[in-house]
């Protein structure tokens, strides 16, 4: 999946060679094609289409590239392309690999923002939902031919291993009343239980993510003080839901280590869902 520097160098060499080569004596030999045509090389493959629908597995969604053929949006599908953009792999005159950390961070940030804008809803609703952004880049062969697109898809994770079918219309999906009852984040058990698995709230579940709790940006990951404060805030959420009951349960969940490294500074507050 790398856009290798040798490709750009080879193309540049063709351009230079085509413009300066001539015979040292006598008439130059005729060229079979104009130099510009020879320098152009193969035509870059067509980029994906915005609005295209796909039927993907979870493994497909986690890969960096995707060659699946689109399916009719009027039939079953679990992914839709909400945007197609152009990669920016050049930094200070240097060509970066398509799968370099810098390029991938750019794509991740842009795709998350574009999917959030597409589905609407408040920031809290977006964070509590199972709606997710996934993104794909060209393959190595495609990038060698000049492909510089990236594709942003909307998916909904119904379980750790599967994606939920999408409705035909996803624009403003999270603006709809009661949307978290279907597309919210729920659990098969308490987050601390070994049998816990994150599922869509339309599936069988026993716990629900009720709120997000902000964590100080300056705190250390899993710091006891920040955790205790967040746990108390989660307890307050559970107490309000308990409506005066003296006994109730709650659980504050830190973001994963990968989420923390990516900049997520909030955790989830869970309560039983009966």
C-alpha cells in the first residue's frame, strides 16, 4: 500500500530523458510517440464513488485497502461511502508512504469528522452510538499508477465481529428520536465482567452506556485520582436514574490504551438496563 518514492523518481527521469535526448551527429532518429505521452505512464485507476454501498465483513472494515465491488443501495448493505478525498503525501518536498503514520492520521481525522457531519446528532449522541468511520487507501499497485484518493465509509458495529445492516438513508441518522435505543452502545454484561462484549442496543444486552465522562487532558492514563473523580461522576448519573432507590449499580470505563493514544479523553458511564 506504499506510494514509493522510486515511482516519483522514475516518472521524473522519464520526463527529463524525453526532453533532452537527441542524436550527437546527423538527423535524430524519429520517436515513436511524443515525449509527453511516454512520460505520462499508465492511467491512474478511477477512485471510488461517493454514495456507493458495500457489504463488508468486520475483517474487511479493519483492513487498509478494500477491493470489494459495490452493491445496490436499495438492497442489503452495511457500509456506505460518505466521502472520497485526495491524499496529501508530500511534506516539505518529501514523498511520504500512503500508510505512513502522518498520512493515516490525516485521513483518520478527516474521515471521522466527515462521518460525524453526515450522521448529525450531538457530540454526546455520536460518542454513545455504535456508528463508526472506517477509511481505505489505494493498494500498492494503484498508488504506483498515481492513485491518491482515500475513501471514508460509515459503518455500525453490531458486535465485536459483525457490522449491522444500514438503513437506506443515513444522512442525519443520529438526529432521529430514540436512535440510541437501536444504535447505542450496550453490553452483554457489566464492563468488568469477563463475559462482557460491546453490542448494539438493538441486540440482547444487560448494560447500557448512559453518558460520557470527561477526563483531564493532562492526566496520566489510568491515574487513580482522575479515575476516582470520574467514578463519582458516573455514580451521580446512576443515582439520578435510580429515582430515589437506595441501591443501584454503575461502572465507569476508561478508554482503551489505543483510544487514549489517539487522543480520546473521555470514558463511558455504564448502568444496568432492565
